[in-house]
C-alpha cells in the first residue's frame, strides 16, 4: 500500500533532511518534487493543485517550532495536510438504531460480496449480532458465495428464491427484529455504470429499507476511475461513504487521496488482503503516517488485541516461568501472528522497521510457513518434549513437512536456546531474547 508514493515522497524530502536551515528556494524545490510524486501516484490533478497551494501557503515563511528541526516541521505540515485531504477524522459507523442497516453497492468485480462478509466479521468481533442479506439474484452463485462465507463466520444469511431484491431486503428487516439481529448488511447486485435499470433498482431498494449507511465498494486498482464511479453512484443513488478493496495490491493509492476532496464522501473501511479478517477501519491520520513512512503502531496494537486472549496469555506466562513452554505453544503463537497478516504488512506498521527490504520480509514469511509445517508434522509427545526427537524421528518429521533434517535441527536448536533464556527471565535479558526471536 502506497509503496510508490512513500518512496517518492521520501526522495522529495531527502535533500533537506539534516539541514539546520531551509531557504524559501529549498521549500519551493520540495513542493515541486511533492507535486510530481502525487501526480505519478495517480492523485487527481485538481487535488494536487490544491495540495500544492495549501502547502505553499503553510511552508513559505513558516517559523520553526521550538525543539523541531526544519525537516521535522515540514514533515509535520505535510502530515496534517494529507490527513485533511483524506478526511481529517475517522468515519465510524454510528450505530444508533436497531436494526442498523448497511447497504453495500458497487460495480461488478469490485469484491462487494466478500467485503460484506469481511464487514460482518469485523462487527461481530465487536460484539454485534449481524445478519447478512443476499440480494444479488443475478450473478450466478452469488447467493451461494455469501451463504458459504456466512457459514465460515457463523453468521446467518437471509435469502429467498423467486423474489425481487427489494422485497428480500424488506423481509430481512422483519427477520432481524424477530431474531435479535442488531445489524443488517445487504449485499446488492454489482452493476455497470450505464445500467440504468439496475441503478433504479438500487434507488427503489434504498427508498424501501431506508438504510442507515449506503457504502460504495470500490476496487482501488482501477485508479482515478474510482472517482468517476463514486460520483455516478452518489448522483444516482446517494452514498454515505466508501470501502476501498485491494489496498494491499495498490502501490500508488492516488484514488484514496482524491476521493474525499472530489466526491465529498468519507472512506470508512479499507481491504488490505484476501483473508476474511483483512478489513481495517479507515483512519486518515494513520494512513498519512504510512504514506510518510512513519508506520502505524496504533493499528498494529488493535490487530494484536484481537488475537490476544487474556486468560490464555496468563497461562502462557506461567508456563514460561516454569519452563513448560512447548512447541505446541510456540505454534499457537505463530498462528496468532499469521492471523494479524503477513510479516510484510506487520513490519510496515512499526516505525523504524518499515524500511526493511521486501525480499527480506518475504523470506521471513516463507520461514514462518516452514516452521509451522515442521511442528505440525510432529506427534503430540514430540511437541510436548522435543528432547525425545532422535535421528529417526527427525527424518520422519522432515519428510512429512517437505523440508530436510537440517531445517528440523535448526528449529530444535533455536527452540532449545529460547527455553534456556526463559529461565530466570529479567530485564537485562529482554534485548537478548528479542534478538534471538528475530533470528528465529
């Protein structure tokens, strides 16, 4: 996400980093480079001109704040400007009615049905009782797809055969009330912009069910066309916000920086991967930090909290103190890390580590999968007591995991070192442990 823009902005600011004094000419040169970086990132030309003028007004003649270098001052100004362009404040779903109805709309191929399930999972994790509604009766297997996703998440899906979409949506509201469902997410049929009949169907459905939110799902990979699609849907149907999908694959991100200024509607969520858990609430200030290479530690903390069970963590601490930490426990911790996303995406959120080369992080992802395969190829007794794993067992484990004996030996040696370090754990050993875990 934003790799191209991040790299170009870093290059634009590189010339002034470390300077004790920045002249007006320096500031103008920075502005010119920022302008080109934004244009190459596919940001709307009108938005770029606005950003350029606003930054110029704020940068030229700016007094350097106490305890800040000129470089830090400029980065702070750019961060605030990007935050404002992206929407200034996060756009939460203000759930103030029961049932709270969210209607998802979009063109064909935008990932709308999958996004319905992702949003349902996110809201369920916050303690909500969610109902999914299958109103896409035109695309083959669309209803079945939503039902399959709902089953995976243990979320009910309301559907009916031989019924108009708006009637299905209306009946789903009664079902939700009768079954204690406080949030209803309606999946509508994808359509082409020129399809007047289907756009009218959306208008009629909106009038019938009066949704609290009408969210447009847009594929970020289509670039500035996303802005045109948003304008069209807003004019014809009326939308309250947007969800951008495939942000993990969009290295430029220009449409994200253009949409709020051009269409006037907030971005509410972004899809950051293919997993059903890969949907994030949109925070403009955090995204601005990512664009400037400053990481996003708050989002990382939230993701970690979703994977942490307080009772389980206390039990784990007891095991560590008693030197009873097993390979099974280690595997469970690996799975929690993997549920948070790829190591690449995690590292990019940590200030100072987000400059690690992509090849390094990809290699680390592969290593995690290898370790998982090795541990899963062990018996229960072997996981509980790695010391019983002799040469014969190592050969069997290597064959079962598709690795070699050397890889099995490497994992066992590192695990043994970690167990030794856990004995008598104190503050002085913390750094040493982190280094070894990093090597592992």
